[in-house]
C-alpha cells in the first residue's frame, strides 16, 4: 500500500514498500534527465515523460540502471529497490523551454497510474 513519508525531511509524493531487489520500472516513456545520488533522495532517477510531466523515482541503497540522456520506454526497468521502499513524485509539467524543471512537486493524484 501507499503511505505518506513521515520522516523529518519534508517531501511530497508516494512511498511504496517493496522487497529488496525488486525492479523499478518507468511509468511512461520519456528521457532520463538525472540519474545519480544525493543526500535528500539517495539513489534517484528523474524522467521527463512523453506527456511532458517529470517524474522522480528514488530509494536509498537502490541500483540505477539508466544514464542521463537515455530514451526509455514505458515499463522498462530503470533500477532495483535497495532498502525496502520506493519514493515516487510527479512534478508539474514543464514549459517548452524547460525553465520549470523542478517546480513544486505533487504525487497523490497519480496513484492510480501505478497499480
């Protein structure tokens, strides 16, 4: 089931419990904007979908299987779960010039897409 993160770091989105080693697959086709590690999200992949929506898939301890600039297809494996959960965020659509790459994030309304 999905539940909101209750950690001290505030973030929007959805967290799914998953077994370590479970595949992470892309919800839509698109282009990888970022694939790497940072303190806030751990291992994370940011994909701009063909629908012009940016989605982030993140989990500490995860294995990343795609690189920035890579074209991916819906359902393609992009990573492997590391520490028992996957964090997912949907970011508002970008402008054609790409200036709004990382605006306010929201996730709850996309829950139905992920089942």
